[in-house]
C-alpha cells in the first residue's frame, strides 16, 4: 500500500525517469532506511540504478556504528555503498556547527556525483519535516518563498535533489518498519529539547494539535499552495524582467529603473529576486531584509547610490539599476 503511494507521488511529481542513475543519501535513521527499501522495490520496476551514499560527520559517539550499519544494510540489498568521514568539529568555522556539517555533506554529494556521473540525489525528508520547517519559518518571519519549505524537486548547484517521501508522516514510516521488523539507527539528539526544531516537534506541534487536530495537514497544504502560487508569480516576474533588461554580461545585469518603479511593489520584489538569481545563479544567503533594503534604495531620490548584498553590489543610477558580481562570488 505504501509502496503504491510512493510510486504515485514519484510519477505525479516526475521525480524519477526510466533507466535513470541516482544516489540515495542514507544516514541509517528510520526515514532513510525506509527510502532505501522503497527504492529497492522501485529498482526493477523502472530499471533504475542507484548507490547509497553516507557522510560520517563524527559528531556523535555512534557515528561510526551508523556508517557500518548503512554499509551492511546496503550490502545485504546488493547495493553499492560509498562513504566519507570528516571531523566536522575540527573544520567548523564561522557558520554554525549544523551548517558546517550540512555544507560538508553536500560537498561530499557533489564529489560522488562527479565521480560516478550521477545527476540526481534522493533524500528522505517526510511530511513532518516539511510541517516543522513551515512553522519554524513562520516563527522566524517569512514570505511566500519561505512558506514553500521543502520541495519535492530542487537544485543544488549541478545536482537535482528529489524528496519522494514528503507525502508520508513519520508515524507511517515507523509503523512500516516495525511491522516488517526492519532495523534502523536512532539519533538520540532528535529527542533533546535544546534544539528549536526539536522543541517544535516535541512540544509546540503536539500542543497545537490538541486544539487544532488538522494542524499538520493544514500546514502541509499551506506549503503546497504557497509553492504553486510562488511558481506562478516567479514565472511572471522572470518574464517581466526580460522586458526591463538594458545590458547583460557575465559580470553585470542592468535593468530599466524608470519602468521598474511603475510596477506594483509585490512584483518589484519578485523581479529583484529574479535579477539576483539571474546574475548570481542562485538565491543562497539572500534574505527578505536584502530585498527590503533594495526596495528602499530604489525609492530614494539620490543617484549613484550602492548597496552590498551577499556576492553582489547593486548600483542605483538615474535611469537604471545595476547588479554587479563582486570578486568573492562563489
């Protein structure tokens, strides 16, 4: 039954093609073990080929056992296993420890993708992860872009990332593994309340559910409709941006400021995002505060003003707005 739902979700979102080569990010926890089981069933059906990849961040005493567990689990399924071990605490600088671990993990994914000529990575995020992310972003402050939370299909540099378990609640995964007596590793930090996401999972959501029993489904639907609305608005903003471009090179994008000023503020904000995406290649580290500052810059009467945002310098001239790459762009 769950496999049929899994297959339907993949087909509806066009996540996996026939005879495609993928890699599965497997930590050894229940979600990624379930993902591995589902893909093992899908393998013959779609004639796909995949490997399991595991990043050992050395942050927990159990990290080596988790790596060995995934290695053996993959071997039992006759699936190729690739891993890498890093002492994340020794490499941690500037960013949070969690962000450093994430960056190193994705660097590992990209390296393996190049080595094995793989263009797609499957991860085991599920509906509860999505709902927690929506709530977390609401608490921190967000807009339509942030409310999308976790997407079934996204890009990370040259890698396509798919999340085929977003339709499933955590309890469904645990029930399946329990009924089928399938082992998995448990990350004890998931039950520690000092992490904000864990506090949402363990305290806030259960509290809200007492008054609003459908809270999870409602937040999930909010993410889905936000994603659909954002897709439309983003597409329209990109089309409008095309009409505003005065000059474009690899290092620079210049747009018509006079025409930009005549447009509704909501559209202006999305055109600014589209312009940043176009010249920078992504929206990483671009936050709502940067868009707000750019909007303020546009409204000022003075010319020859500039604003630095991550990896870009934006220059306001009398009739145009220039987005220029800075030397530290990566």
